[in-house]
C-alpha cells in the first residue's frame, strides 16, 4: 500500500483539506505515490498547481482517485462506500459512536476503516491527534467569535472619558479547547474564570492566570486517557446550582464540556440563561454531541427574550482553515510516516501496534475494534 488519494470534501460547509502540499511533498519523498482530486485544497488556499508541484497527480473525479489508490484520506466521514475498492485503507474522522450502521457497511465491503478520533491519547501518538489539533483552534476561535458579538470590549481601559471594566468570561470544561479559550481571552484582556470536573485542571487554569471556580461534586476523576467520567444526575444538579451565579455575572460563557463517546451534559438550563445579563454571549461547543446549553442550536443563533445570545459552536476550526488544515495534514502525515515500512516501500497496517489497534475499526470484512464488535 503506497498509493494515497486526497479527495475533495463533500460537506459544503467544510473548508479544510486533509493534506496540504508541503506534506504531499514530504510523503512523495518518502516513497508514497499521491493523487489529489482537483479543487481539494481550494477553500484552504491550496491550488491544484501547488499539489502538482509537490509531486501529486491531479485527478478530476472521485472515482478516478479511488481506482488509483489503496489509501484514501479526507477530513470527514464519506457519504458511503460508493467508489471505494475492497481492501482500501480509508483514513478520516468518522464519528464512530454515531455511525454504527456505516461501520457495518464498510466492514461488509472489505474496506479498512481508520477513525482518526480513536487514535489513543498517548505521548507517541500525540502528533497524530486530530481531536487536540482541531480543538485548540476551535477554542481560540470561540473567543474571537464571542468577542465579535459582545457589545463591549475585553480589556479594562482607564481614560479621561471614564473607566471601562474588563469583560468577564467563564469557561466550562477545560480540556484542549477550554485551555486555548482561557489563554486567548486572557491575552485579550478579559477576566477569566473556569471550571472542570477533573481536579487536575485547577493548576492548569491558575497557571494561565485565570480563576478556578471551586465546586465540590464529590468523586469525579478521569479515565486513563485523560477524559472526564460521566457525572451522576445529582452531581450535574449540584454543578448547575453552583455555576448559576457565575454565569449570571459573566459577559461570555463558553462551554466545552464533553464526555468521550457519550452525550454531553446539560450544564446551563433555561432557568440559568434567563438570569444572565442582556447582551451576554454563550457559545456551546458541545452542541453537536447533545449540547451543554438548553436551547442551543447547531444550525443557527438563538436570541433569548432577555437579549442573551446563544451560538452553537460546532466545528469552529473551519473558520481558520489554513491553520486547521496544516495541523490536520500534519496529523495524517505523522500517521502515514509511523506506519511506513522502508523495506517494502509501503504502509504496513500492523494490527499489533497499539496506535493501529486503537483506531482501526474494520479489517478483513470484519469489525475488529473491541468497542464496536
Ligand atoms: P473533551 O473534549 O472530551 O472534554 C472537554 C472537557 O470537558 C474536558 O476537560 C472534560 O474534563 C470536561 N468536562 C466533562 N464533563 C464536564 C462537566 N460536567 N463540567 C465541566 N467540565 C466537564 O476532552 P479533551 O479536551 O479532548 O481532552 C481532555 C484531556 O485529555 C486533556 O486535557 C488531557 O488531559 C488529555 N489529553 C491527553 C493527550 C495525550 O496524552 N496525547 C492528548 C489530548 C488530551
């Protein structure tokens, strides 16, 4: 396996591409042969000519690319198996927990599915981690977006005409996106508070100069991979009650609280958003996985009767496609490099490798991943 096809994304809202020309050149030097579907990098600012100069052949249709390749790469899950040949290694994010039927279809067709969001969160695999690379950009952009909608500035300003108080930003969920959101809001001069159920986060919040909101929820903890454990309904109720006052005083609330593979907890109820100040902005970054905010909508902004604006912050990395594509491409290139076998000059999908077994979902007409078998 050494023939890679980079196809055009089919989701009209997608702005990123899975490989940028500089990484195409790197892979070509290694020994991969590459084909790129015409226009695959246009929204990112990468034209066909750059890909061709990097060593890829440009193909016009998806079918042509699939016919050429034994490895297909893209950002998002494909619409279906159509066009993909048996034994193809298909590498993309796949939303595996919500796509059980599609997994079965891929297995039946003999397509080997790599789901990038399932790559184990280990030190070795860090450079392949699309969840982190994209979440950090999304966290940054959430603050930029909120700032653009807020009727006031972020920093404190003391002028002869009067003193402007700093904006108050509250971040709920301090994983990769949350940390970047804190850092961005601090740089812009806001007063920042944050909360997460994982106790280890408190130090990280403080080191960024933000205040950690203390809420005693009893036993919470985290999984081996660093993910939060699901709270009990009683704990969620406790958390809501304790957060209500901070939300009411905040100009911006950004929620990023997710539980891997499960529905996100509702942390801001309508009662709480009704108590917030007119003009306050809420961004729900968990809106696609159930939503942290009652009433948030992934497709449109919601303005409450009290003037509070709720934005569904899904896929915010798509607003900065150049950096997002560079990082995504870096993650895929690291993956293709890790599994490159110099002797046979091909990719070796070694299922005994911890990274491969973590993210390979189907193989040999079977579902092989333990979580989905
Ligand atoms: P995520 O997107 O699954 O969740 C975002 C945050 O929401 C997490 O910090 C989680 O603790 C928090 N959360 C969940 N329920 C909550 C609730 N009820 N209230 C408040 N917060 C809640 O997580 P993520 O950002 O992808 O990563 C989480 C952690 O995983 C990282 O901070 C890190 O420790 C670890 N990680 C490790 C590696 C690695 O070792 N390679 C890479 C990336 C992340």
